[in-house]
C-alpha cells in the first residue's frame, strides 16, 4: 500500500488527530485538542510516533482506549 493511502486511512480512523510522516520516515500523530492534567498524568500523550503505519495505528488505539477510560472515571 502506498504512503498516501496509509496516511489517508489512518486519518479517517482517527479524526481527532493530525497524522503525518516525517522526512526521516517516522510516522507521527498529534491530538487536535489539549489534554487535561488528569489525562496527561494517566499517560495520555499529545504527540506520538512509530516506525511504521501499523505501529502508529496500534499506539493510537491504545491512546484512544486510555483516554476513554480516564474520561469515564470523571
């Protein structure tokens, strides 16, 4: 699959994040909205990176689940 297609698919799956690939070949994502102190303390990250699109997708899913868990507690 092409770089552009991976990028578009991940962006559609995670609309609350901006997804890009650096010139060095790493895959990155940054949230559109700031995190609360509680979310940050629990391990939510504003920006994440991975070696490949599959790794980025796994990390995005984990971040999404973590944030949802924290949000349910409040």
